[in-house]
């Protein structure tokens, strides 16, 4: 579950349920992003073990299958051999989507993002092909187990280069003018680590600090890697990404329809990147289309953007709770793709690039602080929804440590001696 991107609470809860099913009396677990420490008590003795994992990723299908398996465990009497066999079957399942399908999903998702960031037909089409090639490159590099930060930097450079090449060719052919440079940032939005970003915030809110901080550090390093690639390419190619020109002008109804379709496509595509099953992608996309259009509308009418994001995330979490009760998909699978479209990746990368170039650093810092508040607001909105709908999030269970044997004064003295 940890390799699939599950939160620390989900991993701990699953291990606790499995431990009871196989006859372990008590289990204490400490989870961070790269390792699990566990101590188990049974039959008057205990055993501690530390396991490290370096295979980071996101696999919503695997998380949901583990959740379903854990929920169906008997209260006791499960053979360890049977549990190992069942877990291995889930762990070794192949991904639902091939590299080509994943690349197409990435292109479609980033194109939808581009429309939401005022990109027109030229930007959307250019981003589609750039993100598609970038995602295909990422899948190939990750399959060879390259360092993640190196992969993000390379793929950011590749996607930026493909977008620039398409726009330059179209401009040289006299088909477009020179006002489409800023769309390059949208071509790298598939590299925004939305799933671990949201999960790290949820870990922190649940006070699973070791997991939340380490996962958050991983997210920050990925963002820096991508921003470095965008900045480096824009410097080498002398490509301006700061001047934004609206690519369309629509009526109110047309804008609502466009936003709904773009959000639906983006959320569906990102759910596919998270390896969610088709029906889960569909439900998450409907969830995202509803809450994001509502968020953008109330923001247009003057609502504070941070408050609008928090309220939208809260509603997304509540909708995901209802949908999860009607299906076998987890709330995280149905909520995270819906809220990923609200993560302001484009302004973040532009602000970091401006800081690197020394351009208007005060405004760039102000933008980054605002974006941090927005990201935090997403996490708090989802966490509030979980607190309202899940008693385990409202009430903290205090752990108890079993006593190994009877310790009197003589035994204590012998132990200390």
C-alpha cells in the first residue's frame, strides 16, 4: 500500500486489521515515506522489524483492492500463508493502462488544464502533444528505475522542448502569431505530484508527521526539479513564459460549459495517470467538474480564492464519501483527481522561474505564499470532510503497550543488572 501511494493512516489501519486476523495480539506501526517500523506482540513475546521501500509511485487500483481485501478479512483464524498469497496477487497486478494510453491521458489532461488557464486552441493542441511525449518518456525512464528527480527534470525539459518546437514551426509557417509562448508551462503540468501532495497534507493533519514531512519533502523536490527544467529551457531558448494572453472570449454559458468539459477531461486524465479503473475515473471526473466550475464561478463573483478552494475541496470530499458508499472505490481515489485540477501549477512554475531570473521577486514571493495557502486549503477541505464522515478521524485512539510477563522489583533489578 505504501508503494501505491496510500497515506500513513491507511497503511497503519490495514496492518492492524491484518495483524488481528492472523492472531497477533498487538501491533505498533510507524510509517514514513520510505520505510515502515513495526513491533508485534503475541504469545508473551514480541518482535520488531524495519522495512525500507524505495519504489515510490501512485496506484489507485492497488490501493482500492487492498482496502477491499482488508475490509473483508475475518476477525481471526486467517493463515499467514493464505494472507501472503492474497497480498502477493494484489501486489503483482499489472497496471491498467499501457504507456501509450497513459501518454494520451496525460496529453488530454494537460490540454484541459490549459483551457482552464486561458489557453486557446493553439496552446491546447501544442500542450497535448508535448505532455503526451513527456509522459511517455517518464514511463520509460521510471521503468528503468532512474532517480525520480532526474526523471522529472528530463521530462520537464522534453515537454518544454516539444511545445516550443511545435509553436516555432507553426509560427514559421505563418499559421500563428508570436503570442503563444506562455503556454509552455502547461505542458509540464503532468509532472505536478498532486496525489502525494494531497496525501502529505492529510498525513500532517492526522499528526502522522514522519510520513507527512518526508512525503512533503519528496513533493517539494519534484516541484523544484520541474521548475528548474522549465527555467533552464526558457533561458536556453530565450522563451518568454510570463506574458499571458487569453486565448478565447466566451459568453457566460459558453464559459461554464467549457470549464465543465475541460475539468472533466483533466480530472479523468489524471485519474488514469493514478491508475484508477475507468468507472472510478468517470466518478472522479464528474466530481471534479461540479466542484471546480462552482469554485471558479464564485471566485468570478468576488469570493476569496483561498476560501473558494477550501469550500470546493470540502464538497469534493463529501461527494467522494457518498460515491464511495455506493461503489467499492475509496474516497481518496474519488476525491484526489477531482481536486488536483485546483492545484495552481502554472502560477507556481512561473513564480519560481521569475525568482530564478531575478524578475520582480517580491511579487513572485507573494504569489508563492498565496499558492501555498491554496494548496493547504485543499488539504484542510478534504480533511474536514473526512473528520465529518469518519469517526476514526474525529477521535484519536490512544495506543497501549502490552506488558511482556510480570515485572516485580526482583525482575526489574535482574533486568537492570
